[in-house]
C-alpha cells in the first residue's frame, strides 16, 4: 500500500485528491495538511511514501516544506502541484528536492500513475511534461558559461548518458540512441546516481543543466 500525504491550502483540491486515491486499491491517504509547516510535521509523524505538495501555501510555501522534508531521514518522494502557466517556482522546487510535478488539470488516471511511479523510485514522471516545465522556467536564466559542478569522476559514456537524461530520455530511449542494451543504460544511470550523489532522475536533469551538458530548448 502506497501511503500519500496531501498538502494544499484549498480544501476542495485535497477533497478531490482524497476521493480519487480512495478509489485506488493500492493507495491510501496518510494525512492532509493545509500549510507547508503542517506538511513537514505530518511527514515526521506519519512517514508517508509520497507527498503531493502545492507550491503556494500560507505559513510555509511548498518549496521550503519540500526542502525540509528532503533533508530529513527516510524522506518521501515529493510531487509538486503546479498550475503550469503561472507558476514561476518550478526550478526552485526541483532544487529543493521535488521528484516531479502534477499539473492540476491533468487527467485523473495520470495523477494516480504519477504517484505510483515516484513511489517505485522512478522519479522522472512524464518526461515530456518535466522537460517542458524545465525549459519554460529556466529559459530566462543564463546558461552556465562553464560547468557549475565538477565533471570529474564520470566516464565519457556516463557523460553521454547524463546528457540524454538531461534531455528527458527514458532508459529505453537512451539504449536506442547509444546502441546499447536497456540493462546497460539502466546500469549507467544507476552509477550516475552514486557518483553524482543524485536523489533521483529529476535531480540528474538539474545536474546535467548545471554542468552545461544541456540547455533549455529555444
């Protein structure tokens, strides 16, 4: 059973998500929070597997709440709720430790699927959506003139894999692009997690950007 904490200051949003999750046999609601501070407290008390976190909340916003949750022991995966068009905090949310995004108007089945995906540890949900979000919200940031993270310690092949991860490629797509097996692509990604001390696949996307390996599409 995947235990989900809902954090949103709008009771209607929480209620809709609660009803949606209640209909899923493999999901349950571990608690509800109306502020970021309350979300941090409830994570410590209930130890959920996934937190669905709104970005804009009173007392403490979702970004700071995510930062505190990610820094804690046995941190759950955090899915940020965004309205997509007007939310300018996506990059900051990624940096804080978010594992992916839920767009508030996305299909209900996709929301449940996203929760299941991150609970399983494959944090890059809907690569097309994540990539578009990153492109939209960092395109106004100047691309690094040089790498802001060291590139030492990874092989040339791992560098190629990291570049493709940064472009939103799945393991299967990486295998096709580099003419290697899916198992080999997965192994390269696993080594990158260890070598770069990355939390998850979304974190690798940010590292690739900070290394200057990829830049937002123009």
